[in-house]
């Protein structure tokens, strides 16, 4: 049997983890409702899913990529945390930077992704087209009435609807980064 291509494998993992994140997020809403907590979304009613996918990585992350690259020991697949944390601290954005740095470390050390893939910040597949292909399956499996994929611009406040090219403003998608979309659930009539 031929070896699967790294691009295809990456796309399959992406589909799997994205679908899983969407379904578990929705399950959390159902759990809250069953405990009597109200939220703005009821998964039992007709629903719409909006997926926010970042067009590119935020510029502020570049300097942290460089710090992690410098701290990463490729031979031992390890990172000198003390040194790295001190350098991150010097830049004065600990709250914003640490979750991002932790994600990079996890990809390098736990999932052992190739350092080139992690540091070059390029996805080996076209995220927007993969998301567009996923929507049919999500509509069937999770029963969404509608799914919208939005390609988000830097800063996460504006973007374009994939397919129609319609511009959307006032988004709160600043946490979306390439390969890790964020999503929002709403009820629709």
C-alpha cells in the first residue's frame, strides 16, 4: 500500500480534531442546560454553526516563534523552560504569549510534529477548502441547519464569508489561528 502523503494525513487529523472540538463544545452547552444553567444557545433548537478560520498568523506571534525556536533542543526534543519563560517574561505579554508558547511546545514535544512545520507556520493543506468540504458532514452528523465559514483577518474583528465573499464586521475571533479555528453556535428560526 502506498504511504499516505503528509499533506493528506495533516488534513485528516485537522478534520478529526476540528469536528471533535465542535461536537464537544456543543455537548458542553447541552450539559449546562441539563444542570439548569442558561446560556444564549440551546442545542435542541434549530442551530447554526459559524466557524472562524484565520487567514494568517497574528504578527505578534513571530517573536515568540523565534524564542521557542532558539530554546528548542532538536536532538533531545526538549526545551529549557526556565530560560524560555524568562525571555517571554521580558517581553511583557505573559498572559497573551504563554498559551501560544505552550501550544508550540506541545506540538514539538508531545505530538512530535516536525520542527519545520511548527516554525514555518504554514499548513500543509488549504484550511478554508477543507473546512468547506467538512460542512456537509457536520450538517448531517450534528444536525446544523446552517454552517458558515468565515476567513478572518488579522485581529479577528473582520472577515469574509467563504463562498459568498460577504464582509462581516464586529467578530470576536481573535483566538482563531491557522489550523485552530474557533466557532460560535447560535439558534436560528
